[in-house]
């Protein structure tokens, strides 16, 4: 997992939750994450990871930004700017999208949410300025306006028991991912959204900043464990969910990221679609982002993998690790990584080795998200 960016810390502003918790001990002071200052750790690390994997963890989402998409042409225009469905979104539904340039290269990612006839974007703070500038360049003769929404913030609630915590609060849980609903709670209006999760439900609860203290304290009182962004990011890696700027960058093409859930192939034209469709018809990408399970400690991003057998792959590195994390659990420590792998290495289904300073070990490709349940040898079951 990448260390906090000290240069970004100087530029980022604290989230409302970080400000609320500013009087906590120094270990709980905020650090830069996704363009904002937010608590890095709020409890003992094993407890945070256990809560995400098998309980319920409350965490900051104040580093997300909401943008209202207004105007008569909003559906048609937005559909032409992102890779996933817009016009066919059901009411109170959402979809994860990539944003491309004309050459099909990924400029960023965002969520599109529909509430009746309203359209809204959710964008991480470190991407919001760049993506809004990119999108605004393509509002030419369209009746469209992008309006950042202020004075609200969000708390995340993640884990298999998230629904139980919501029930104790009197807030109905959502039946499935990519859905949203409004709720009233102790006189405050909340917007509940459930995004994608490979290992556990992920909720985002948007509210007026005035409701933050009461809701945070209620979540903890009703069984949620406070968790910081370090644990949240480690859990993301265990779920195999890439982060833009870390696992996906500007030079990457959509199919290279293996994130087919962000693509819709029957929605009509959008910026970069020609390249996406050409790749689909010709299958021309030669590398893919894949999830790995490691036997050693977590290596630094950029660490190259090596084939176990000498001379394999013609001397070329089979892949490069983009992010890695250790998940300490009561049953043992699991180590996972995301890596951009060459197609030949994927096909070989080999075991790979890595060395990064004192971090050495082996790596194997996972066919899907693992279960965080180490066996007696310390390996997770996938």
C-alpha cells in the first residue's frame, strides 16, 4: 500500500469527520487520502480489518464530492461522456463509470446516480477538479450544467453486518448493490447509497454536516467499529477493486484494467467508444490488471514479479505490482496485491516471485475475490 503523500498533505483540506475528531490522540491525526485529510487509523488495526471483513466498520467518506448534472440535455450528454449506462439507469440506481479521452485512455472514474429525473456524480476529491474540467470542455451547444454540491458530507459503513447496524438505527438497509434511498433519522434527511463490494456490503450515508456528530456517535454505539483509511484501502486491495492514480492511470485502456463492470456495450456512442469497441472485436490488449495472493510481506508499488522458472517469459517481467496490503486477522495475516500482468504470464498460471527491500515472497493469480479465512497453512481459500 502506498505511503501517504506528504506534498499532498500540505495541499489537502480536512474532511468534516477529520475536523470533528481533531482532538483525538496523535495516532489518529489525519493524513492525505484521495485528495483530502482524513483519519488514517481510528482503532487497533486488526480490529479495523476484522470489522470490515466480518462485522461492520464506520469510516470517513468525506473525501468524496457530489456534483449535480442539470439541464434539458443532461441524460443524452452524460451518456456520451462515460462508459456505462445512463439513460437506462433505473430510478434510485447507480453505476460505476470510467471517463475516457478520444484515444480511449482512462482519464478517471466516477459514480453516476439517478434519483427520479435527477442525475448526480460522485467523484473522489483528488479527481474532481481534473474531471470537471475535462467534462466541461465537452459542454458546447448542450443545455447542461455541472453544479458541485456543498454543505454535505458522507460516512461509510462497510462489512457483512452493516445492515444490522442500520436496522438498530431505524434506517432500512438496501436490498442490493448499486441502489439508493432517502431516509429520515432523528430529524435529519439522509441519502443512503450502496455501492459495489466483492467481499462485503458498502454503504455511503450522505447528510448535512450538522448531522455528522450525532450519526457518527450513533453508529459506534450501535455496533460499528471506527476504521481509518489505511484499513479501508487494504480491504479494497483484498476485494480486487482498483483505485485510479494507483492501479489505473492515464495511459491505460479500459479492457486492460479488467473492470468490465464499468463498460456498457449497447448504450450508443460515447467519447473513446471506438477504441473500446475495436479492442472488444479484435481482442488486442496484451496485459490485464489482476489480483494476487502473496506469501511474504507486502512489497512497494512498482515491484516487478519474476517467473520461478529461469528463462521464462524471455527475460521480461511477467508483471508489475501496483498496490499491495497486509490484512492482519485473528485467524492469520493475509497479503494481497493488484498487478498489471502480461497476457503470457496470465496464461501460464505460474507461481511468481518478488523482492522489494526486505519484502520477499511468492505470488499466485486469483481467479476471483478470496474469502478471508486462512487455512492451517496461512493461505486463504479462493
